[in-house]
C-alpha cells in the first residue's frame, strides 16, 4: 500500500466519522471499522520512497511505529467518544492526521513544519469553544501556532546559511535559539506553558489526549530529522544542555501544578508536561540508549493520556455502576503509568533517569521526586472526587455536555428530521409484541455498557501486558532508533 492510498483512507475515515456521529450506533460501528482499517493500512504501507515536486516522501521504521500507535490510540478514543450523546469531535480525532502524515513522511523541514502547524490548527477547530461560550484559549493557541512556526522557519534558515560561512558560529547559536523558542512554544516546555491551561478548559478530553500525547511529539521528530541533515546542530551548539534545562523545569513545574489541580483537562495537561520533562532528559543524553528510552517514554505518555481520557469520557456517557468502577481502575492504571510507577517498563525507564540524577545532583533528584509526589497527589485528589463528580445529575465537562437548542437553519432542519424519525419509531414500536419490545429496549439500554466494559477491559489488559514485556519494547525501540540518520 502506498502513502497516497493511506492518505485517501485517512480522509475517508475522518469524513465517515464526521457524518456517522449523528446516530450513536452508527458512530460506534464506524469508529471500530475505521480503527481496524487504519491500523491494518499502516502495517501494510510500503516503505519505498517516492519523489514529488522535488521532495522525498517515505515512512521510516520509527515513523511507521509511531503512526501505528497513533492510529490505534486515536481509534480507541473515537470509540470511547462514540458512547456519548454529543460526538462533535469524533471526526476531528482523525482530521489532523491527514496533514500530520505528511509531516512524518516528508524529507523537508519547511513542509514538515507547515504540515505540523496545520494539524495543530485543525485541533483548534475541534475545540469548538463557541459551544462553551469561550474563545480565549483557542484563539490564544492559534496565535502561538503561527508565531512558533515562524520561529522554526527562521531557525531553519540560519542552519542553511551556516555552511556558506562556516567561521560564523553565531549562526548556529541563533538557529538553536529560534528552534528552541519555536519548539518550546508548541511543546509547552517550561517556561512556554502559557497555553496549556486555557487550552485544557476549552477542549474535550479525547482531543487533549490526541493533541498533547500524539500531536506534540511530531515536533521532536522534525527536529531530529533536521539534525540528521545538519549534524553540527549537536556538535557545535548547546542544544543538549537546553533540553536538559527544559526537561528538569518541565518535570518540576508539571508536578507542582498537578498537586494544585482538580479539573480533569488541566490535570491531564500538567501531568503530560511532567512526563515530557523525562522525554527531554532522555534525549539530552545524545546516545542511542537515551533516544530509545525517550521513544518508550513518548509511547507510554500517549497511552496513559489515552486511558485517562477514555475512562472519563466513558463514565460520563454510560451511567452504570460496574462500568464506573472499571473506568476508575483504568484511570488509576493510566495515572500510575504516566507517573512512571507501574511495575515494568514504565518504572525501568523512569528509574534509569532518577539514578543518573541522583549521581550527578542530589538537589535536582529530590526536586524530581517531590514532583512525582505532586502528580500522585493530583491524581489521588481526582480519584477521591470520582464518585461525587460522576453522579447521574452531573453535567459532562470538556465538550461532552448536551448540545444547546439549535439556532441555525441547518440545525433546525436536522432537529425536525430527527424528531420525525423518533415519532415514526414510536408508532412502529406500538405494533411490536410486548416481549419483543422489552428485549429491544433492554438491548438499547445495555449495549453501551457492554461494549464500554469490553473497551475498558482491553485497555487495562494492554497496559498490564505492555509493562510486563519490557524486552520486546526496548529491543524494538533500539532497532528503529538505530536507523535514524544522525545515529548511524
């Protein structure tokens, strides 16, 4: 399968979900089918490279693995979202991947930055802040996307000019400065975390998981692609030192903010900032092993955020005691995995960093340990509020609340058509024998609980299996990272 065909399948899946969201069973079936189709398509995508308008496109092994995980997690979040009464964001879980696929496949930094920024802009549309009567966070984030993209392109231009005047080392320093500013803004690295809170207040939880867990790391992929073309960015600059400082700051600040937060969206965002710090610390080593651990941390971060978003979305949509208890268990597993305290590979990768910090600077080591405690405090406070927050009378948050009455012409037409269909179904139900009608109502009321429980069980089982098989994941990460250009 070619990349162009994969792009067509992505577009068709996003469009299908965007249309199927108006009827819950159809949205659920479309989400399951799209997930299976896209995971299969990525696995069978050809590794051959082709040229288009002078640019080279091809999926490297690490990009393929990342895209495979992204399709599985995005599909899982789409399935969880389909259980709710409001599914406006269902199609947007895949819309961004249409351009993010270009960012992962293109061998051109400029086009990659434009594709990455375009996908982030699509996420802004998915926030739909007008439904919550708020637009500040979305507008603020959109402005930062434009500014950060410009900074990245300026830094790339300095990198291109350096070989013309190799004696001007200041060009490399300027390039690193602009690249750090641009990536810092979009990755929300400390101190560029100004958009995390407002964004979280206006974004549905599944979209937060896709944006922070899957969309953000594409920037690190673009940076490493640039390093592969210009190895002097590592040899003659302080890029690794900047990553170290940003990583330590992100860990400490993210943990402190988690301890003070009770809202689900902000809690997930600040916990993701905490985990991002460890990714940067792994990358700052500049070694094959460090980069492999960073890849594993990136995957664990995305999985953890996906589990947390899916469990909260399901428990808001399915009012069932057993589903709520199972969702709470999955949420705790995701939180512990994000904090790096789940026995297995998550603890191994995190412990590796802690041992290095303890050997180099004990003050930073104790601050990082306090930050980990802060994340646990924030998660524990949210767990204590779980039963109170998820009562039948509690309105859904982060874009999962019922829709307001339609005010537009299209909305009124859609409302009338839906009301007519409901009226016809009620008339048809009167002609059905009572036993058949009772069976139909029981299936209609319980199918969501049944499939939601299956999804939660599958997610919990995967996290447990993922953590008890560290050798498989570490070996795969070492193989794919070893094929990066600047690692050869």
